[in-house]
C-alpha cells in the first residue's frame, strides 16, 4: 500500500507539473467505451446506466477545452476473467492531449513510465527491500523504449515457435514471450483495426489503427493502452455504426467533431498492474486493499 501511495503521488505530480488539468469523469455513463459485453448495467431512475469502463470520452471533451487533461479514478469491467492480471474494479489514470499524434503520445507514455519507476526506486527503497524486489531489473527501465509494430510482434512470436493467428489480440503467453526479449517495457503500435475500439483513428491505408499497447517486462502484461483518436465526424459515425453501437448515446461525443476538431491522442494506465510489476508480486489483487473479483464482493 505504501508503494501504491507513492505511485499515485508520482502520477499526479507528473501531470500536475506539466500543465494538465484534472477533469473528473463520471462513474455513471449512458454508453459503452470498450464494448458492450463487459458493462455493469444498473437502473438509473427511468432508464439504464452503466458503471464506467473508462473516462476517456469525457477527457476528449476536456482536451478540446483545456488542451491537456486527465482523470484518475475507478473503472469497472464485467469480464468473466480469473487471471492474476484482472480485477472487476480497478483504478486507471487517463490523460488526453490536443494536437498530439501517435508518436507524441508514445513519447509521453515513455516519459511517464520512466518517471513512475524512478520515483518508486527513489522513494520506496525500504518497502521494495521488504518485498524482496530485485531493483536491478527496475533500474533497466530507461529511455528509449523498444517500439515495434503489431506485424513485427507477430513475426517475433512465430520466429520463436509460438502459434498465433494474425488479427488476434495478444494473450498472456504471447505478451510474456514478447516482453522477455526486452529489459524495458515494449511499445506495440499500428494494429489491425479490427482489434481496436471504434474511436481509434486509422492510418492512410485504412487498415491499421493508430493505437499502442505497452507491455511490462517480467510477464506482467499490458499496463498501458492508448492511441490517436478519430477526429473526423462522418468517419466516426460510420465506425459507431460498424460496431453496432447506438448513435443516440454518442451524440454529445460526435458534437465534439461536428464543427471541426484537431488531432488528439491519449492513453490509460492501470494502477494495479503497474504496482504489481513495480513490487514484483504475483497477483494484482495484492495491490488494492479490498479487491473486487468475480467471486469477491466483501469485505
């Protein structure tokens, strides 16, 4: 918990000293962000509402007003997953930046992760010692991070004898193999658009999404997901329809593009996965005092 507290402080310090404005995104939403199958639905007076999967869409509105904003709070995913990397309720920090393309976004992510790790090493020496954490592995986390495309990651898997179907998302064994080839977190970008959310902008070929996932070393999996956002109104309407989502729920989101927009990007970092990696512990539930999983609702 002390390491967690330090990581939270280092996250807030990072954004607060770089002119980001804290904009709190709501916990109740009327729409899905990451897909309708992982939503917690609840009654909301005379209609349905959902516990938020992400504060990103609201941060896009914030970035249009202030240039750079972030939110930091709990998110909820109704995935029926029992892995050591999943929680039903978790905390995520989500910055959004106007006039940032994918490269600008990756540069900021890299600077951000290096900051968190260096602050943890500096301020949590005693705690990490008690946890028997091998700090030499954390000390290897330095810029520049390796940056590979999705295609290069798939080739790496195939070259190492791993069976993998192109167009799929990476599973835990895939992420672990990829990460084992690098000392620092590895950034995987330029994904087949079918694997990414409706709001992700595509490259000029219209085949690749301008997204990036960051895989932590030592088998801790994805700690960051982000990318460049679609800024064209008509294109975004088509993407929402293609994903079978109701346009009415996204009217306010579409209005951000209706009279023009700007290039913008953002990402989300999962606090618990990041803390589990920094602490070198086995299960993400150890990084939050009262974890919520499929079979755990109390205390």
